[in-house]
C-alpha cells in the first residue's frame, strides 16, 4: 500500500511540450542527493517523485512523495512498477538500476556514475563477488562509505544535468519522428 504526501506537481505547458513524459524517480531512502535532484529538475520543469519506506518518511515542497510499506525491497519494486521508458531513476541499488534500464529508463548513482547497458552486468557481478567474499572472510566489521564531500555533490550535479539534457534531446527526437 502506498500513500502520497506533499504537493502534486503540476506540469506547465512548456514542460508538457518540451519534456513530454519525462519523469524523475528517486529511490530516496537515505539518498544524499535529493535536494540536488530537485533543484536541477525544477530548472528544467521536470516532475520528481521521491519514494521511501515508512522508516524514512520525507516531505518536499517540489516533489511528490510516495511512502510504501517497510518490507524488504518494497520501495525498489514500487519504483520499477511506475517508471517508464525515457524516465530517469536515481538509485544506489544496482538491481534497481538494472530493472530501470530493462524498461528503457535512464539510471544514475548518487555518485554521478551512469548505469548503462554496457556496464550494468559487470557492476552486478562485482556486487555479487564482493558479497560472497565478505561472507567467506569471517570478518564482521565492514567499513561504511566515505563521508560525502562538496566535490561529490558537484560531480553528481554535473553528471545528472548532462543526463537530463540527453533524455530531453532523445525525447524530442522520438517526438519529431511521430509528429
């Protein structure tokens, strides 16, 4: 079950004409780039939906927020069920990225790295091998991610904006062929 919190985003005429059907979906549980995503999306008048579980309830002045149950991978499955071809998905989860790519969406990591059909298989295999190595090592202490820096935010911002421009350009190319 999901519920919507925050305000519904109203697309203006320019957004409807130029960015037809592009939507940004954020796997927002503990996502450090939500505000960056919103700021850039607002610049391009692209709607954003933040998805989180009941353990990470969010509120936003810009984005629609969908809260789903706290079950394992509930946010991931909800996000994939509602994203479409040409949309942009922001997630640190390689599995979510792989499913988004399979639907024809674009996917980007909070580091700014683009997930592509050329790199996703390798990334999934590396994740699997690393998990297997951690299990067999017998060590219980695993270092967490390094602290996020302003440079990390700048890199994400630049990469994300490039992805938006590419998605808009590709959408316009598709629409020109159909009109």
